[in-house]
C-alpha cells in the first residue's frame, strides 16, 4: 500500500488503517496484511487511534472504526452548506415517496452522504450521515461520475448494485454551468420500490433536485 499521500508518513499510515477498517473490523494480523505495515507499527498506530476514539475494539477484540467518527461525520456534513439548504426538498421527497432519501457529493474516488432522512417504514434503507461509499456502483455514483447517458436522461436507477435487496433512484443537482455538484437519491427495499424504481420515483426525485438548485441559488 502507498503511504506517501501527504508526505507526512505517520499520518498517511494511520489513515491507511482507517481506510482498511471502512470495510469492517480487522484483527491486528488482518491490518498488517491489508496495509503492509509491520506488526509493531500497525499495533502502535491502531492503539493511538483507539486512544483518540477514532478506533475501538469489538466484542471479539478486533479493531473497528470508533464512535468519535460518527460525531465528526455529522459535524462535517452539517458544515456543508448545501446539506442545510437541501433539507426542505429532501423532506418533501421523503413524504412523497415514503422512502429514505439522501444527498450525496463526490469526494475524490468516493461519494459522501451529507444529508439523509429515513423512511417511516420499519423496513427501510439507512445511510448514516458522513457515510463514504464507492463510486463504482449505485445510482448516485453514476451521476456524480457525470455518466453521459444518465445525465442526458436526467436521472439514474440501480437495483441491488451496492446492497442486495435495495434499489435507488437519483437525480443530479447542477450548477449554473451544468456541472454536477450533488445527487439527490431515494432508496428502499425492492419489495416496495420494485425492480424498475425509476418508473415510480424519477419524477419526484428530479423535482427534488430542481428544488435544491433553486433554494441554493445554483440555477
């Protein structure tokens, strides 16, 4: 694994541990294998991250992401201006569809959830604020990658791409130049959304994205 992202070696190595833990808890041996760090270095950095609340131990003694990251993620999302502006549009979309809704922005090769409201149903999609998700799969990812076909249609859908049993529909939030700055999404279990969720939700999601643009003064 490459450790020269910033040139600050100890920081890059510590972040490499957090990157690995995004996929779930790891034993010390697992961290060593995944990062390429020496056992002593991996242990020292993981323990230091644990002291700061950025890493914790699970019931099996494995290293996992710490609860302090939840608060940091919420604060980061709340400090993003578009997240607050999008609140009314997301609430309207959630109420109209009865499903969970999210606002995503691109962060390098990941997409981050900066605002989210949950469905009132017991069985629902939950995407935590600050969740960092891959750009390779999902309807929002397709738009944030500026996929030409999806942008030409004005919306994108995905069925069981990122998570089995879940479907989503997303629409782009564009600035005055037509560049994608965010994606509004609605997601839920396939048993309610069906395997053609765009037929049911595309119009509402596009309307929500347009309202975000208006409320934020982007268009």
